[in-house]
C-alpha cells in the first residue's frame, strides 16, 4: 500500500513483512496517520510526508517511512508497506521457541504443543533437538496481538515447568 492509501483505522502494519512493534509495550496494533512537515523553515511551501502510528495499547508514537520503490532491473514496483485492518483479516505469525525441559521429557513437550493447538490452532512446522533443548517452529493465524500470544505461550510453559530460552514471533 502506498503511503497515501493507509487508512486511519486500527490495524497491523508491516514493512517488508516484518511487523511494526511498539518499543515500549511490544504491541503491534496501531492507527496510522500522515503528517506533513515543511521542508524548510520558514519554508517555501514544500512539504514532506511522514508516517506515524499510534500504539493502541500504550499511546506511544512510532515514526516510519515507506521504502516501497520501483525496481528498474525487474521493471516492477516493490511494495514494502502493508496494512492489515483488524476487522478484515487474521494475521499470520511464524513462531520459534527454544525450550528446555530438563531431562528429556517428550510428554511435557507434547502437552505444551497440545495446549497451544487448543488455544491457537497452531501448525507445527518443525521440531528439532539441540544440546540442552528443543526448537519448535510453528505457524498460526490469529487476531490476537503479539503481546497476547507471547503471554499465552509463556504462561503455558510455566504451568508445565518448561523453561523458554528464546521466543521469536514474526
């Protein structure tokens, strides 16, 4: 979406498919706005468009640009900025979790996965053993924000005495 087409509605914004995240509360729900700034002070009437997004959880303002551009080599326009209205779509996330369960205990890992399947309807893409832990790679579609998903995953792990060494949500 081009800058001028961002709607001022609650939404999730991605740049090159990476979510815009609030640096204070880790929320990813924003309302975007365009701000016009005078290029020169006192100026000759030339304005520069800036994008801001207001976090809907804590009110923090996030400044961002639209790096979309024309690729002359491929003769195509590369769209970098996308907006997902909350009322229109589920957001797809990729989750990577590095778990430690002490002495190898598949029952706890299976219980953990089953609990996440019940809550989110996740799809486990890969599960691999590493020295000192297990790496789970999952996909899910949800209307929940990243902070809520993170909290649910951490709470589920605590209930099952699983230590999360690393949690990445994209």
